[in-house]
C-alpha cells in the first residue's frame, strides 16, 4: 500500500505526534514519514478529507465467526471484511466452532483461512476439551500453534479445582486463562436480568449474584495460584467493584465489557424482542453507569462488540427458546463515541492489545 494522508489529526497517546495534525506518508505498508506539508512526489494515492483522524488499528477481543461448522452464519473471510470496514485491524476469534478449536491443528487451520486478509485474526483456544468443562484442552500445544488465550466461549467452568489447575498450568508458559462470569447453579434457567422487568414479563431471571459469585471465586483462585486471568463481558456494578479491588491488590486480572451492555437496559425487552437476548443479559441503568465509570478509571480494560451472528431461525422463536447473541462490529465505534470523547473511545478500542501480548506500534516512522 502506498498513500499520502493529508492533514490528519493523530490520536495515539503513545506517539510523539499525539493530538497533532500531520501528513503521513505510507510506502509498501510502512510509515516512512510523519510531518507537515509532505509533497506527493511519487504520485501516490492522496487522502485528504475534512476532519480526518488517524489512530492505531482497533482491536476487538471477542468475535464469533461461523466457520468452521456454521458457514451459513458468517465465514471467516466475510467476518474479516466486516471487521475491516468497521475500523478493526485485529480481532480475537472465539473457539465456539464445529469442531471446537481445542487442538494445535485446529488453531493452525483457522489461521490459514485468514492469511490473505488485511485484518489480523488472533485465536482463542478452548480452555477445556470440546468446551465441555470436564478436562483441560491441549493448552500448551495450542499456544505453540499461535493461540493467545484460552476460553470456553460463554460457558462457565463450574469445577473450581479445574479452574485452579488451569491457572497453575498456564502460568508455566505465561498463558492467559479466560473465565466466563456466571455461576450456573444460581443462573439456573434464567434468560434475562432478574428484576422488575423479568417479573413484569414473566421471564425467568439471572441475578447479578450469578456473575459476582463466579468472579469472586475466580479472584480467590487467582490470588492462590498467581496466574493470569481475563474475565470477559462483565455486566454488573458489583462486578466492577470486585475487579477494581482486585487490581488494587495487584492481582493479574483484566476484564472486558460488551458494547450492548453499555447502552441497553433490560427495559428494551418489553416487546420480547429476541435481538436483545444476549449473555450476560442486559442489566439496569445503575449497572450501566458503573460500567462506564469502570471504563473511565481503567478498571475495565477493553470494550468488545462480542460479535456473534446467528441464523434468523435461531432468533425468530419464543423468547425462552431463542439463542443468545447479536452482531456488533459495525456499530461499536459509533456507540462508544456517543458516550465518550473521541480520544477515550479510541483508547478503549486499542488498549486491549497488550493484555493479549499483541505488539502496540505507535504512529511513527517505521511503523506498519
């Protein structure tokens, strides 16, 4: 790629050019010059737009593409094209495929499907074999094949000893363990947040206690083992408090929040619209306020779209029977920028890279 960006405002806190307006010359995909009034002597494509901004490529820590197994929902190729159009240059793909991504060969296969994409596809290996929660998967082999972390997508590890062993084992090779924050015995057969709305609608509720108990358990296990823990898609005010306290105590824990949990309360479910059936469920405005505050003070490390396209047949059902999930890549930036400054929005969409060991290249000469 050869291009000259004219009068671009750079938003990159780690760059010496942060909050300045510069021309950026890109040759063969590498920044060769950052300064003002660069002359286009080579006839490269020139991009000069009003209010042009440039930042690090955005990062999404949780996307689910259908391939392999559910290609009719979304192929890897199409999913990566959607990510590119939405501003994301790196995405982490979940292991909820068929077969489940639980071996090194599965990781290598998925990587091969993305080798020609402009978007970098990073991969979660499953934490347990078949994501069944019974025995650890081949964690080290998957890491050697390129998996950056281990996660049974939206499946809680009920066995506390198994989670303890996972944290201890992965610590030997600096592996990152992810634990879905839900205690299934408390959640039961709930499908929405437990509260006034669930009572009015006659739907079984999932109390925030289900999330908070699981997080508390995992933080105790983390303190005992000294490993690395990432808690994806928290949704309650108390969860923010628990993780804030853990960080004060210097535990090696990070977390994310899904975009939809920042913008919608369970009140939108009054029409039984299954498009809003997500996991964790939509909570209350008090929870949203706490989540936004957690983003602002750094308790929450990143925002994810939690992009999970489904067959329409899985959504056009009675609410109880519809699947959990929604798309989100396309709307993530606009939604975030509606409640945060542009600077904070971009920081939020790029900060998660370092959690997963992805190199952060400031905008400067020599950067890709």
